[in-house]
């Protein structure tokens, strides 16, 4: 079925930057669209960004457009999320997820806290 | 833009059945969805893909107690023979070109 492992979360100051990574294994990474989904404390799941198998198409929720960038390295079976100009509203657990009729595989999440 | 609506909470007794509802917004009744389960302090888990015709395809290891059905703009997750470990948040999710959408989630309490 596959496995996803996120890393790169932590404490970042408002206005700062952070890069999240997601390592994929157990499936053919370059055959799947991939996404980032976040969950603020006590809140529901929120889609953040999605990237096509070959990286040629990328989509973002309006609240992160121009600040976040999704990318992938198929040679390294890895997905990334570059987060810039973060605010307190970006505090959340970030999950990477594999698409295929919904999110079939989820990572365990990495926590991002935006605070001074 | 498609919107998914879920009731915030539901409850049912141990051993009983429960039907959770996810409603697609007007004009989007043909959309397929997915159901996910999230237990406290855990990441989400994929349960199934549920098509508009009611056919559904479960993820690996999902018990037979979980099933799905569809009627018009309504998508249902049915859990039979409820067990204590079924107490969790349940999210529906759908997709379209350039967008992915989650419902607000339903918190299921097993009494």
C-alpha cells in the first residue's frame, strides 16, 4: 500500500520560512498525484496543495497562494512544501497524502507552530 | 465550487449501526467522494471511495462492518456492529480540477 513519512516541522517565527519534506516508499511514487493537507489545533482537515505526477500542474488553496510552493523529486521519491511568510494561522499538523480516488495513503504528520 | 456538509456530531450504542451523511452542494450530485477516519491524536485513515452510483471500494484492512451508499446528493458511511474503537472523527472528501475539498467532519461517539 505504501508509506509516507513527513519531516521538517517545528517552531518558526511569524514572517519566517520553513520547508517540509515527505519521503515515500512502497509504491511507484512517480505514478501518483500528491497533496499536502493540514489540520489546525482542534479543527478539521484542510487541503493545502496538490501536484501532478510529473510536477507539471500545481494547485493551492487560496489562503496559501503566493506564499507556499509544492514540489517533488521523483528520483528521490520525495514531496516538499516550501512555506514562506508564515502567520499564526498556518499553525497546524501538516500531512502528505497520496491520491487515487481520495487520499489512499496518509503520513503521520509533522507539526508546524508559528509563534514569536 | 463544490462544498461538502456533514453534521458535527453523531452517537450510537455499542453493537448498533450508524449512518453518517455527507451532502454535496447544489449542482454537484454526481461527484464521487472518499471517507476517512481519524482517531484522537492520530493521522487520518482512508476508509473507502464511494461513487455516485453507490459502489464503493474500501482501503486495505478496512473491516466489512464499514460500507457506503449514495442517494442523489447524499453520500453515506454505514458502520454496523459498532465497536468502541469506531469512536472517531469521520471526514468526507471530494475533488475536482484544481481543487480538493473536505467536509467539516462528524465526531462519532459510541455509547
